C-alpha cells in the first residue's frame, strides 16, 4: 500500500515537473529593452504597483511593535535597528517593478503598452483613474437595486402564474358526482 502511495506521489511529481518544463519557455521569454520601457511607462501611468509601497514600512512597523512588546526596555534600540535594516531593504522595491514590467510585457505588446501609457497620462485617462472608484461604487449600487427589483418581480410573476395554473387546474377538474339519493 505504501509503495503504491509513493509511486503515485512520484508520478505526480514527475508530471508536475514535465508541466513546469513545458511552461518554462513562456516564463523565460526574452523581452526587448524598449518593450520593458513601454511596460514600465504603462505601470507608472496606471499606478499599478503603488499599493505595494506600504509593504516594507508596514512590515517594519509590525516588527517594531512585536519586538517592543517582548522587550519594552529596548524600544529606542529596536526602532533604530529596524529602521536601519528596513532602509537597507528598500532598494529591493526595484525587483518588484522589474517583475511587474515583465508581467505586463508578457501580456501586452509594446504598442499596446504605449497606448495604455498614452491614454492614462492624458486628461481623459487621468479623469478615468480618478473617478473610477466612484463610478464603480455607483454601478455596484445600481446593480444591487436592479438585482433586488428583478428578484422581487420574478417572485411576483411566478406567484401569479402559479395561482393561475392552480385555478385552471381546479376549473378543469371534473365535478365530483353528487351522491345519489334513493
């Protein structure tokens, strides 16, 4: 039983490695420098990685709190040390930008990326980015109202149809014979 289990695990691992090997060329595609430049411009215009700016400061703040809670007497040393070490890691933010640019370059042509960057840096694109959260909120609210109205109207229509069918069935039923009186 265990040898069968190990054979299955080995087969699954082998299958997974074949899949990864087949997918490897897609992941290691060469991307031209101009394509990466267009991807970076699109990312910048979209603000696509801005949400990640707070990861390192958040991790540092969390670590400070955890360490200070364990040893409050070392608060000043902990704050200073965590800040120093976090600043040393800050340049690694560029690694994320590079990976994001590669992801965009793999999924969009250079021309598409240039068009994206052009649009999102235009007045219309800036307005779109600025107003999109408000529009999304309004659309979700409208969809919620629409869904509730649709569900209500469906329930009313089905109830009416069922009542009509029940009434029709009652009318179509043969009358019960009257009891014979002798």
